[in-house]
């Protein structure tokens, strides 16, 4: 690595992750990316050497709590439980530590398709989806500390209040919007209150900084202007008063770098002597006494050797929607039919384990910007912007920070809960050879391409997770059953039509020459200037956007619900001392990205555990003594909480700071110069108006 100009307080250590340069192609690209990666690895603020989590080479025999999975949820749970210095907490992580380059927002996909950092999961062959890829849909899932929060797009969306009210009405008692809202606030440190977002909906002081990236392509702002032309007012805060509209979203980032759940929660806890973390330890089984139905130990595989550790109080599964049900099945907890098939002794039959799998699904639509040359975004100039100031294209995810939420004609009545979300991709600074290319020097036939993914937010299709074998290292069987219910396809047809109209808006058509990518979807009949519904249906089947928002396989609900796996306090039905705390417990999908809801679930789940065992926590320290030395830290921050977060208080100053950004015309950077009244036709050749629409950056 190329050391930082300043001296780091602690020595920077090698993480041992795969080379970032390996994800780029070409000899000249490889050289530039290798040098750039060496620069990044040597920056003190990105490497954060003083706060890195240490691997526990020689763990203890017994722990009060064992958390399986150091991903988004597991990082939160382990950190929160270790705030009590009287509890011994062990976290098992199947991968390694976070690579330093994962902090660079632009390299959001650098650790996908890498065996060391990605589970490399593919679904079972689909009859109606991902057909261009042989029917198998790729689901990138993080296999490293921080899990998916270390490799995702960082977008901060909470979902809609109706999502959580629906959970509560349907059996997840205590999970209504009013009851979960404080737990979103607990983890949040919003850097933009008063600048587009309101204190009425946001908080400061939590471990996860939230704000917009420091850079956004001009094209992203112009898309927001285009949406106004179509009659869709933008919003400055999707988590505020308005949950519909297009916007450049807030994300989990600070100082130009990613904030994963591990960075926000685990690193501040790294010096606590009561928190042990084992890297490259695959959680394989929870050991349950068949007589008492109580968890006694956890098994894990380290260096190809199966080991076990005893559990005094509770084991917590935070392996995620795909791995948590796999571990339950391998432990003899699940449908008897599946357990018998693999000769796994039945400890407790739970029909819902692995069932109720849900995921957002959509269609990828490709476009060409005929007036925009395909000039590399990453070169030495933009690289130096980041190295020296943490600004420029490397400090963002290109178009991926842009999103939009709209209502189709199939959306719930009332118009406040959207059923369509748009994701965008393009203008990435992921790879380059360092050369600065002038636009007029490029080949006239080389134009920039961008894509719009239209997503159905409230799918009705349900799939399942099961086993391929009894080997814990084998991937689980993943069957999402995409498009088995036609509802999602109907929504996507409407969403695709809107996307085509958006691309044909005045500013995008005249400034960028945006058109559907020539030849894209040529095997689908009904394309051309007047695309048919069947054309869009065919595109969805061929070029599926499978998303990575899987939930539901350990559904939360009462014991009377035959499909419920955990109760509303996330305790596994019929088993003592075992909880599932991750996205698997969500009964239905939130309306949007799932990172923030997963952190909320983890905050709430950790508090359930703390409350359950608070008789130990509340004893005077001088009576019990500290078993782990004087360097233990309680790590508490002032979140304006009392009674372990049981009551949320808003002071008078907060009440005085009301929402001030509900009017779209007050939004920064965008203004409306023209509105088209021809909003109904996606006819590509049609000229809506020859007036130019401009947008201030």
C-alpha cells in the first residue's frame, strides 16, 4: 500500500481481501486500479486502523450470548448486548473483516462475484424470470463483517407506515409504525436536518450517519426535472411527509465513505473485552436439549474443523433471510417433511421455517444517450479529487443514488403508499485506466448507456428456502417463484410505460438524446416506437431485476399462526434461549430498500434481550465486579432514551422544529421550466414540445 502523508495513530494492517483490480478488465486498467487501490489502502480515515475488530484466535468455552452472523443485523445485536460489561458475547462471522476499498462508495459492486466476500447465491431455475441468464437469478449477499451493508448501495429508506401497521394487524403485535418509529431514530445520525429533512422525522446522535453523497451526476438532477414534466413532484425526503416522487436519496455515508453496520456499531465496541469476534467461522447448528427444548450450545466450522461453544443465556441467529432458516433446518427445527428427507432428527416441528420467502422484483430497461459520448468517469483527475478531498465521482454511486416512488393503478387506495420504485444505473466510477479522455476525441459511435430498473414493491408471489444437503457450507435451496402471481407483472407493465415516458421527457430527449438501447429486447415481440404490454412482459421475463431485499423466511407472528417461526419478541416458537433477529422475521416486505428496516429490527431485538435479562444488568457494578478488566466500555451514547429505549422523548426544541420542505418548489437544484400535458403515451417518436427544459445543478 502507499502510505498516507500523515502518520496514522495505529499501524494499518492488511485485511487479506481479494484485489479490487481483479474486478476490472484490461492490462492498462489493471495497472491504474492497482496503484489507486494501494493509495486507498494507505489512507488513515478509510483504513481506520485504531478501531478495527480483532479476530479471537482462542475463544472461551462458554458465553452468555452467541450471535451467528456479523452482517447488518448481527453487528447491531452483538454491539448492543456487549454494552453490558457483565455479559460475555461471541459473534461468529463466516467471512473476514471489511476491506478498506469497500469504504469507497463508487466501488459498490467490487466485492460481488468474489468467493471471499460474496456467498455467490443463485436461485433455482425460474420458469418466468431471469430467462436471459438461463432462469437462474443472481443474488449477491455479503460474506464479510457488515454483511450486505458492506456491499449494498447504502440507500436509506424506511418503508411506509402502512407496512408496519399491516404487520401489527396480522399478528406481529407491537410492531406498528408508532411502535417501531423510535427504533429507526435510535440508530440515526442525520447530517442534513434543516437542509431538506426535518427533525420531526429524523434524529441525530446515533451510530449510523445519514446524508446524501458528496457528488451526483448532472444527469441525476435532470431526471428529477424530467419527472416534474410528467407531473410527478419530487421530494427532498422519502422518509418524511411525502413518500412518493423522485429524489437523490440519503444514504449511509460520512466524509465521502460508506458506513456499514459493522463500522457504525462494531468498531466502537472493538475494545470491549467482553465482546469476542471470530472471523471465517461458519455457524452451522444450534444444539438444543431435546428434553427441555433449550439451546445449550452453538456449533461452527473454522478451518474445516467443527467446533462448539456453550451458551448460558441465548443464541441469536442473524444469518439473514437465506441462511437463518438453513441453520434452523440443520438444527432439527422446521417442517418434518424436509427434516426426514435429509435424515435430520426432529427437535421441534415448525412448518414455517423457510417458507414465506419474498423479494422485490422488476425489469431492467436499457437506454442509450445518443448525445453523450462514452467517456470514462474515473481517471487520474477524479481519483485525486477523492484521494485528497474525498469528493468527486468516487464519493458516490453514480446514478444508483437516484430513485423514485410512484403509484400505479394497482396501488392501495388512498394514493399514499407507492407500489413502484425506480432504480437507476450508469455514470459509474468503478474502473478506469487513468487516462483523461476529452469528449470530442471519442468514437462517434460510442455513446453512454444507462438503465432504469422498474420494481414492483408489493409482490404477491411467495417462495421458499430449503436444503440442498446437510453440508452447512453448501448454499441453501432458494426458490422465489418470481411472477407466479400475475400482479407483479401487471404492475411492471405500468411501471415500464412510465419509465419510457420519463426517458422521452423534453430535457432527457433534447439534452441527452435518450432513446431505448438499439437491439435491446429484440427477441421480444411488440417493441419499436409503440411498445405493447406483451413487449414489457417479455422484457421482465428475460431481463429480470431480481433485487436483493429478501425477507420473510422466519416469519414473525403468534403461535396460533401455523407459518409463524418467531413470536413478536423474535423468540423461536417452542425453543428456549433462541431468537432470530434479521430480515427473515419480517412478515411482509417494506415499501423500499431493506437496510434501514433490518437495523431497526436488530435494535428492537437487542432491546428485547436486554429487557429479558435486565435483572443482571441492573445490579450494582461494585457488587458483582467486572469480570473482564478495567478497559471494558459501556459504549453508551445519548440517544434521548430512557429505560433502555422504552420511551421516546421529544423536547420542546424538537417540537418547535417542524417540517419545512413539503413544497416541491423549495427543493434545491431543480426547477420546472415546462410541463407536458401528453402524459399518457410512451410513443417514442412523438415530440411533446420543442421547448428546452433546463435544470440548475
